[in-house]
């Protein structure tokens, strides 16, 4: 085997809900991934039914769900406004583990979004004002000029959160823990519930 097989720490097969094992897996990923253990793909769907997917950073999680931040006027923001459902996946190469979740999307509170926004570097906060995320950009120079103009406008003053910069929470109805095992006889443990707050049921899936 190329990668060590690990079923000992936070084995979801021993759990009756998914957040304990997720916590254990994420803690291990923080230690072992060379960078961005919080990088996840988030899939949305457009009006035409065509899925769309991109990476974002997982910035909060717990029994309430999985939180990321973005521009609500972006492609994903528009897709989520019309179809507030999503799927996410994290893959931790160093652990040979994959974690998936599917569910509905809700916005986090303004306070939660403010708190995270203000934890970011000033340059990133100014960038959030300058970037019309997902819309066509004539040239790199245009963008750099817009960033410079915003930087000048804000001067030494505070950089508030743009109204279109929001946090989204995926509230899972289905999650899956995948662990690589020798000869592709991988372990898959899936948790499901009928509604947020409901009881989880667990089952194994063939790899
Ligand atoms: C590792 C990684 C992390 C990223 N994190 C974020 C993020 O947290 N929020 C965000 O809006 N875009 C993030 N991006 C950029 C997105 O992948 C994407 O380019 C952008 O959000 C526009 O996507 P959209 O046009 O589908 O809305 C990240 C990209 C990478 C590669």
C-alpha cells in the first residue's frame, strides 16, 4: 500500500452521529496536510440543471453545518440564491480519506460574517470590495487599478464587510466518510437523516 490505512482514530463506523468523527478527522488533517486542510469543493446547480463546482475554504463547522464565505453576486452566489442546496467534498491525501456532505444551504448571521471578514488581512478585505467575482474582467490592469482606488478611498479608515460578501452554511442531510483500504476494498460509512435536527441513521456502502 502506498498510503497507511487508518481506521483507528475517530472511526465513523463506531459513531452514531457524524460530527465527532469529523472533528477527529479534521484535527488529524490539520496536523498532516502540507497545506489547506480546509480546502473543499462545493458543488451547486444552475437553472439548466448543469452542476458547477469550485474550491472554497471551510471556515466553520459543527452540528449546525459547514460554513464558507463568498461573494453572493458570484456564479455560486446566484446559483445558491435560486437553488439553495449544495454538496461538498474534502480529500485529505495525507490521510487517504474523503469526506462528503449534501444538504440545504442557509446564510450565516451578519455577525458571523462580520467576525470572519474582520479576521482577514486588510488587503483581502479591500480585495473583496474590488472584485466583482465571476464577472468578466477586461484586463489584469483594470483590476489592479480598482484595487488601488479602493485602497486610496479607504485610506487609514475601517474596511467594513461588503453587503454582498456573505457566509453560507451547508446543513447536511447526508454525509459520508471514505477511508482508503488495501486493494481498493475501501471503507464507506454513510450517515443520513430526514431533516435537520433529526436522528442520524448509519449504513455501510460497497466501495
Ligand atoms: C484552495 C482554494 C480556496 C478557495 N477559497 C475560496 C473561498 O473561501 N471563497 C471564495 O469565494 N472563493 C474561493 N476560492 C476561489 C473559488 O474556487 C472560485 O474561483 C471563486 O469563488 C469563483 O467561483 P464561482 O464563479 O463558481 O462563483 C478558492 C480557490 C481555491 C483553489
